[in-house]
C-alpha cells in the first residue's frame, strides 16, 4: 500500500500570507494520481486540485499544486478568511486510495 | 445540481451491524464509480471503499475488508455500505463521494455532508 505523509501537521497564518503544504508518498506515483482536498468541520470535503496541478472547477486561482514522483506541494498564494480549514492530499494511483494525515491551517 | 446525501447513521452496540445509504441526484448515477470515506473524531479522512459504475468490481481498505460491503442500485440512484462486527474504532462520520469517472480513479469531485455512526454500549 502507498502511505502518504504531510507537513506540517498544522500551521498558523494570517490573511494575505502565502501558505505551502507538503505531501510525500511512500513510493513514486504518477502525478496524474495526486489530489488535494479542503475540509471544514461539519461540511463536505471539497476537491481543490487533481492530477497534482490541475484546478478543479470553481476553485479560486490562489490555490495551486505542483510536484512529481514522491513529493508534492499545495500552495495558497494569498490566504483568505474562508481558507482556514484542513487540507488533505490523496493518492489515486492504486487502491487503497490513501489520504495524508492532513494539515490544519489556523489563524 | 449534483447532490449526494448519506443516511442511516446512528448508535449501534459493539459487534452490531448497520447499513448506510447514499442517495444521488443531478447526474447519471449509473455512469460513475462511488466511494465511501470516513472521519473518526479528531482524526483525518480515511478512504474505505469503492464500487465501479456497474458494480463489476469493488476495493476496500484493509481496516474494513471482510466486515464492510459496498453495493449499489443504479435503478434507484443509491449506493450502500453494509457494516458488520462494528467496534469502537468504527465510530466516525461516514461520507459518500462521487468519482469523476466510471472506473474508480478516486478523484472525488462531489461529496455528501456525512452521517454519524457511533458504536457504543
């Protein structure tokens, strides 16, 4: 099974900050199979980025993704109040389709 | 618009069984794979299972393999998660999510708001 790790587990930031979240896979995966999700408490998770760098429909352009092989990054260029949430990477290369442990972005 | 709505959660005793349902609308249900994901209290998202568009194949996380079964009824736009031999570690909010493709590529583009399952005596 492919294991996913993320860093940092949590971070504190301010509105307007640039935020970077890292995700590492236990083995190399095709970048076509790396997704990022945003999740707020009590809400449905939202797909942000698929195929490592493609923005899902309706997602603001301040979100971007990059990476290849085992190392991937989610960047929020200018943090907005509605971006305070938890963020998860997920590999969709092969089942089980594991999520990373999450990164909580706090004020 | 696309909607998926989970139901069937509740309190169940250890060792008990429960069946969750997920009703879908706003898209051609029978042409998409469907997934179940859960989040235990204070924990992250855990992928559980996928069923292909035509129910021809399923995959499970090791943590639920042999205890949980995913099924679907394309005539009623519903996917199910049958859970048995439940333990405290299964206490979680359970989410249903649509795959963007029929083949279970696990790009989960629409999610429900979840249903809470509590395993407790």
